[in-house]
């Protein structure tokens, strides 16, 4: 994100100050509201985008291992509700939240005050899937004319159509909006194919003995995207540069720990969410291992959380070409904005 030199200087100073602070803060405590030297911890709110899962693992690790406390932060994790994370962050009702690349490009273009400050996944976790025992569907082009289980968003059907077209098909199909789980709808024969998350739903189906047959969009011409990330607002980052840098760098440490210690990180996530994840221990551990070792959390040549400018440019063009972006007046955007204003790496360690 291109920012004024004065703000850039404040962020740089904040990062430097934070490094010194953390180095000297061996006696600070996490979650208690104050440190031993009497300084109050800064309250920070973080909004989830769904039920707790491995996309959020670095945040829970940072909380459990005291990284937030060392950075003199008291972080409250807000459960998923009816309002999206970009809406909450833009309105100032949350300081940070989960927000992937597509949601940031859509929301900021529409006038919301959101900016990507950390990229959780370096690649797209989405897949086009059918039941694994469908002998009549062996490639995306075979899906022409079948029934797609969508989720009410035009972008999802566009991803399906583009994948089919990339395999030589026409990309034409009937769409129904799912009112139940995708697997249940597939099993009942109500739909023929849908979209899934490779790092969660696909693992669950394998554990259940009913693996999907899956296709990665990017193998059929869809541009790469960093599909999960952490967002804040320009207003918050500008008004609270030290706290913003402290939070992002503590989260960065949390995801780094998860990469090196996926099983321990999985245990932390489960322990923090026993009601939702206590019965899914194997799923959480398998997902944590996959994300740590298969290029989701870490990409060669980039540090954890770093932006991939090419992905933002190319997937942004995909959104514009498909007519998926509208401005604050509701008019369809036909020319690319300056995507560098949509993200920043300045808060990373």
C-alpha cells in the first residue's frame, strides 16, 4: 500500500520500537490487563470469518504462548456473526479480522475502509469437486450441463465456469444455492459438483472414507490468489501504528510456530475451542500439517504473511473482466485501481 512518507516513518518507527520493546519485555504477562512494570496492555479486537479452524491457528498460538502479552496487547477474539469481517473492520467495530484477497479487492473497491495487513495462505485453498466415485466425471469439461451447488455469490459460479472452460468445456451448467452441507447435497444427488476448501473439507471427506475428486482452479487458467488473510483499516493503522505493528508481528510469530510445530499448534487450537473442535482432533492435526508443509503458510522467496503483488494484479484483472467489482455508487468498475493501496507489508517484522 502506498502511504504518505510521514505515515511510513511512523510505521517504521513503530516497528523499531516494537522490536526493542519485545526484546526488553521478558517479564510481561499475557491477558492480565497490565505488565509487571505497570503499563496497561492495549486492547485489540479480532473478528473471525467462520467457526475456528486452522486458518486462524496463528492467532490462537500467539494468544496461548504469550506473544500478544509480550507485545503488550490484550486481544479479544470475536466469534463469527451475521456481519462480515470487512464490514466490522470498516465500521470500527473490530480492529482486525479475517479477510482474503478477493474480499479485500471487492470491499475496498466498493468503498469500505479495509486493507490487507497479513496473508495467512500464500495460495488459493479452493477446489472444484465431485464425489470420488463418479465414473462419468473425470475432468472439469465433463461438468457441462450438470448441476452446480453454489453459495449465492456470482464469483463462485465464475470460478467453476472458468475452470471448466480452461479444460475445453463451455462452462454452462444449472446452479442451485445450497441450503445444506455440500457433501450432503452431493450424496443425495441434489447437485453434481460444488466448491470446497482443500485444507479442511477435503481432509474431512478423506477421513470419512469418501474423498472428493478435486481440481485446482489454477491448473485450468484461473489466476492465483492469496485466499485467506488478515485485514485492518487505514483509519486504525494510521491512528494506532504501534499497536497495529505489535499485533501483526505477534500473529506472524504465531504462524511461524505453527509451521515449525504443526501438531503442537493444532493442540493449542483445539484446547482453545473444545466445543467446536474437541471432536475433530484428527481433522485439525491433519489440516495443520498440510498447511505447514504444502506451501499454504509458506511460499518460497516470501516471508510468512508477505504479499504476492502478482497475484493481486492478476486475480484483480479476473474480477474486473468478470464484472465482479463495483464502486461505492454501485457502478461496475472496468479499470483496475492501484492494487498496491489494497495491501501493506509495512507491519511485518
